[in-house]
């Protein structure tokens, strides 16, 4: 089976409507597909209907923003945890996601202020033009505005010059705790998966502590094949699965044409000795 369990639509920071993402997945040969928008499940109904019409099995999902601290004194690292096969109407999950979205507005205002100091005028209004979901103004929306304003030539360059740690538009923010996010996913009957673990700026010891805590809290899987991993990282996180007994996931992290490294369905297959997370639903 061709499985893609990580993608985004205009319900968060993707470029396409949920049904359009479904069509791209099917065109890429995907048989089992998940929409996993950031901190919101508003696109799942449309995505599920489109997937079924196209002959794909649909797995409802969400990607939750988490702040994890290696120790009480650390400033915290933003980590994304995907919840797969969730009940999108679970009250506990809905309350938790609503709380995260409420915090995004304050962060967006702080980003816009800092960009203004750096000489980028009208950043908040500009970012909101790109945010179809008004509760989810994200760094990606600011990045698109920076391209429009001629400050950078690409979304990637917007992040590297303005929106990552140490740059003028970066604003630290406290998201959900790992304990909270795991509880919401489990309350919704879902399976927790660490998204793109190769992206986090954690040393090997800190990452090991995180994986241990994630597993202790009921975490089941990590993404091995994902759009932001290198070949070396494919191999490294496959070995992580073996060491911790994690299930393995595969997902493009597709955001739309021109902004994603890989299209849905085009990643390499998982190593044959790993147990895929979708085996839970077969």
C-alpha cells in the first residue's frame, strides 16, 4: 500500500482545500491518506468525503503544537505530535485545540510588531490575507507575505532570514505540554506519532529523554519517512524505531505546490522489518 499520513490544507497553513489535497494524494498513487492540519480539525469532513469518493481510505488526524523542556530550567523546544485515527468531535480534544488556537493570535501580534521594528510594514494584515482560517495565523502565513512584500524570494528564505530562532521575526511561545497533547489524543481514541523528529534542535541525549517520556505517556510511533528527512535520517530514525519498539509512520508533510519538498505518495517505502503504524487499523 502507498500510505501518506501527514498533510495540510487551508484549514491550517496549506495552500489547497482539503478536497484538493485529497486529489493530489490520489494522483500520487496514495491508497491510505490522512489530513493532519495544525491544531485544527475543521478540514476533516471535506477531506474524508473527497477521499472516499476517490477510492482512498481516510485516516482523520491533527498535528498538535507542543512545548517540551528537557529540564525545568530549559527554554523549551517546539515539537509536533500527530494524532492519527482520532474522533474529531471528542470534547476534550476540541477544548485543547481551541486553547492552542487562542494563543496563536497573541503570538501573531508579537511577530508582526517585531517584523515592523525590522522594517516590514503591515505584516499582520499581510499574513492574515493568506490565513483562510482566521484562528490560525502562522509563521508560514507571515513567510508568504514576506515573499509578496519583496523582502525574500521564497518561503524557505523567509524562515531562514526572519522567522527562525535568533532572527527578527521569531517569537518564542508556550504551546501545549506533551502530557496535555497525549491526553487529548488518547481521549479521542487516536494514536500519537512524533512528527519529523529530525527537525528538532535537540542533542542526542535530550532527544533520547524526549522519546522515553513520549513512550511512557503512551506514544506509539514516529515518522521515519517524511518530507524533511534526509536519507541518513531515514536510516537513523528507522533504528530509533527498532531501539524503542516504536511503530513507523510515513508522511509527506505536504503543504502545497511550490512549498513542499515531496509530493504525496512519493516517499520511499518503510524498511521491511519495521511495523507500520497503519497495521493498527488493518
